[in-house]
């Protein structure tokens, strides 16, 4: 595994590019901070995309039935494994960490074809 920090000037093109490769993935969002504790915001739902709007200073994670917004992000880290992006960690100005874990959809055997 390799963890990289994405420079702020690269956030928009990075998220535009990576969102195209995340089609069909599922995501879990964990939010952690000293003032708010640690909790799961979303559990393994289809990921629709991730966008950064530099004008509003907002990263938006679009999932089925959830629009998770991160105001005033200050750092973005990505963790790559053998099969691509494993997770991202976005830290906002309040030092709250949003950890987005990714996985491919569960592939079950097709018993009807047997």
C-alpha cells in the first residue's frame, strides 16, 4: 500500500478523473474528531462521485441516498493498493477526519445459471 498527499491545486482534476474510475464501487464514510468522537456516517452504499468546488471550498461525496459535504478541507490523502484506490482521508479546518473506504461490489455466484 502507498499513501500519497494530493496537493490542493490538484484536487479538482484528481476528483474529476478518479470519479470516473469509481463507478460500481461501494463506500463507507467514517467521521472522526476530538470534539465529535468517531462514528460511521454511511455504511457500504454505492458511490456516485466525488467533487471539489474551489469557489465554495467544499468537497462533496455523492452516494446513493447520501450527499456528504466537507467544508473547508485542508488536506487530502489517498491510499492505493494492488487493485487501485483503497481509501481517502480528508481533513477539514476543524481537524475532523473523513475516512472514505472503498470496495468493489460483492460478486455472488449465479446459481440460476447452474
